[in-house]
C-alpha cells in the first residue's frame, strides 16, 4: 500500500471539495465518497466520522437505501468491527443484507458479502462457534470460506475437525491449506515447518509487516524469545506509524510484544503493554486476546 500516494490524493480531493459551493451537491458528494474510500484503505481514525456525516447527506439526496448510501454504511460497519463494537457491526450487516436484497435482489453478490462479513466479524471477535455456524449458513459459499471455518475450529482446539475441513478445500487452495496446517502444527508444539515457511514467504504488499508478526509469534511458540522480541518490537514500531497507535492491528502488536517479553528479563515492559491492551484495546469483553493479556 502506497500510504504517501493515498495521503496526497486525499489532500488533492479536499482542495477540489473546498472549491464547491455546496457540500451536498452531486459533484461534492462524489468527491467526499472518493475521500472516504481512501480513508478506509488507510484505516484512518477519522474514517467513521467522515462516513457518518457523508451518509446523512447521501441518504437525504439519493434516499436511505440508495446503493451509494449503502456502500457508505458498509464502510461504517467495517469500522465498528475494527473498533471492537461487534454487536453494532453485526446489526449493521444484518440491516445491509436486507437492504441490498431489497434494492439489488436476493442473489446479488453484496447480499453474500454481508453474510460473510458478519461471519468474519464473529470470528475476529473470538466467537468462534458462532462464526463457524455463520460461515456454514452462507449460501453457496466460496471454497475459501472453508479455510476460515478450519481456522475457527483450530482456535477452539477442534484440530481433527479442522483437518477434515481443510481436506474439503481441495487442491486449488493448496498453499493456503498448508499454511493453516503449519499453524495448527505450531499450536500443537511443532512450529518448525511454519517458521521455515514464514522465513521464505514474501511480504504482503498491502500489509508489509504481517509476515514478520506471524514469524515473531511462531518463534515465540518455539522458545526463540530473543529473535521473537526483536521482530515484535519492529512490527509495533511500524504499526505505530501506519495504520497508527489506536488501530486494532497496532493493539494486536502490543499484545504480541507483551507475550514475548514475559519470557525475557523485561517483565516491566511486558506488564506495561498488557495493561494498556486490557485498559484501552479495541477488543470486546471476553475476547480470547484479553485472556492472553
């Protein structure tokens, strides 16, 4: 992700918007929508407020169930989920599913996307059993939904079920299936293959530190605490710059660093990060990460 390019585009769009006489004209709303899309991509803390102000005008100009307004509500739902407001996100996805079905038809892809987004929200909230049920309820689910089901089953310790689900995925997703199998092996006490695979894996252009974060966790599971701590610290420092200090990904990085530091002589630092996550992290009550903190 080219953060600087996106920031530059937002500045340019704001300059164009400032020249409009009315912020609720068609052209102004299009510019505001373009800005909102880039804020979403950047995971900017101001995104939700921007979208809520915009969707009020979109609803008044186009109608509350116009596809343009529904797109903004979808973005708001995603930000609610990222902020740990799980029930609010689920309610929005349920409403959006009905609205999209009414406007575009029951078979439209956006109806499907809302179902999957709701299941994914449950998954990320640590409600794994409910997430599995929600994934399985998706009408004609794409095969990659099987990967998410297997991941949730593994989180519940249902490893035999996870393996059976992975077998259903078939050869098309071989690399993804292998990655989940390696992670399950790591959780069962054999992280070596996962570590080897992560060291060889190229970085994700949309999230350059993701692989390093996973490697730090795998090394932690393998008892290689010095390297794990160094990697976890570098991940946190980059997350603080982007997507920012209050983003969910950054809080997850703080928790990872806390867990690693508990196995070193830096217990005070570990305690500091753990208490910060418990006090201010965007995780709903009862989330498994809070138990780890």
